[in-house]
C-alpha cells in the first residue's frame, strides 16, 4: 500500500487536504476542505473517489466504484 496526504493552508482557519492511496486491488483519492474549530478539532467536507477490483475466484470479478461527497471530523492528538 502506498499513500500520501498534503495539507495546504487556505486561510486563518481553513485548510485544503489532498489525499490518495493505492494498493494491489484498489485506489482512492480525495479533496477535502477543512475548517479548524479549535487547534485539535477540524470539520471536513469534500469529494472522494474509491475504486476496488476484486477477483475472489476465476469465475467472478467484483468491480466497485464509489464516488461522492464525504464529511468528517478529525482530532489532532498531539
């Protein structure tokens, strides 16, 4: 698995997160806009694209794509 995250400041309390990850059977990327409620808490909303290609046997193949809006909350434990 390989992944990364870049956080860009967009203002005094806002950030833009760019993230992506890939593995043998899937990959995903996301673009999120965050608002820092406090130094430890950030509210996030944005777009995520996830693709999964899974072949459990020679007879079946599962391809799943789940794009769409996401929201969340992060807590900085430092």
